[in-house]
C-alpha cells in the first residue's frame, strides 16, 4: 500500500467525482482510477459506489474515511519520532554560528568546554544569521551562536527559543587611519559628508544598528557608499579607506591594536552587544544536553533566562 493512495481516497471522498479528483491530484483519470482500485484490492473491499454520480462511499468507505486521516497523521509523525530517538542517543554537537563569531569568539569559547565538545562529533555551519535561524527551526542544528541586543529581538527570541548569554561584544564605528594615524573619516566632521559602509537588510548586525542608533546616524551628514551582509566584507572595505563601518570589536581587535583601524567617533556611537547561545525547543541528546547544562552553570549561576530583558 502506498501512502499516496490514502491521499487519493481522501480527495475522491471529498469531491465525489473521478475526473475532478484526478485533476486535483495532477494525473490522468485512468491513472487515478487504477490507484483507487489498487487501494480497494489491498483492503479487500470496495470503497466507492460507482453506479451513482457523484460517486458515494460504501459502508467500508465510510469506515475508511475515519481511519485514513489517522493513518496519514501517524505516517507524518514517524520521521519526527525517529529523529527524536536518534537525537536522544546522539553524541554529535551541531552548531550554527554567524560568520564573525565563527572566526573570532567561537574557537576559544568551545575550548573552555572541551570536556563536553571532545566526547563526540562536532559540526559547525558558519552562515548568515537568518540561515542559522532556519537551520535551528528545521532541527538541522541543536544550537545557534549569534550577537543579540535587547532593543532588536530576532526571530529566535520572539519564538521563545531558550538562550543563554555567553559573552559580550561591542559594535564600534571605525575607519582606516591616515598617514598621521588619525581617522580618515569622522562621523561628526562638520565640513564633510561621512561615507558609510553599511549592512544589508538581512543582516543581524544591521538589524541591531537599525533598532538602536539608526536615527542618530541619519541626523548627521552621512552617505552610504557600500552595502554588504558580512562584517568581514565591511572590514575589508574599511581597511581600504572606503568609509566608516560599525564592526564587532571581536573581529577587529588586532586591527585596532596595530592602528590599521581607528575610532571614527566618540564612545557614544558604540553599541554594546551580547553573544547568545540559542538551543532547540525539542529535547536534546545526551551530549548536547550535557553541554547546555555546563554552559548554564558557567553563566549567571546557572540561570537560563534572558537577563537583558
């Protein structure tokens, strides 16, 4: 018996017409009729009285009309149940992290929990924030590591995914240094328009800037000269002297220390960030749960609430 036969049956029972049902199922009427007949032969009973128009359900058909949805629902449940069983016994740790944190914060953070991360397989997907969020929603990863800000809650926060604050960062407006070591561009320069290197609309950091200091930026003489999704791309453009970019300190610490990048404005333009670890709603496997518990114990005495709310 094919699952599609159940769906064929439900459509025909609803519309009562082989031609319309075949059209709804995107096949020819003869092919549809053969599938319905195959289901009846498998059950050993006729489900439809074909002597009337529209066709009517037989007694067996009416009984099966109550059974078929339950069968379809059970079949739909099986993949999730199988994944849950596999997950419960899994030793793998599956992370998604934004590009900037994958390059900077995450390696050292993972080392601090080496007793838990070395016991099994560790997988990392480094991607843009909205794709990391999708991977968690699709149960393809157990954890997402990303920047966060109380004024700019993202989808994971809105949808109530459990999370822990595991670190701090700050967005700094920076630009390349001139020959004299001073900033090539200044946000509050009265005689010139400040060129900006900005994040695209899909960017998580861009969303944070929009919700926090976008109004203040627009109140000054600025002009967007370049837009990209990744902080690493904006860093490259800033180093090339193209303009001012708000970049995570974790990404540019070495550039600041070497004087390649310098502040393009006073500290009042900085945006404090939190680094948060989000976990799946579903029950975690033994390895993932052990890591989550260890992280929770290391943060705020084990609190798992969102302290910046």
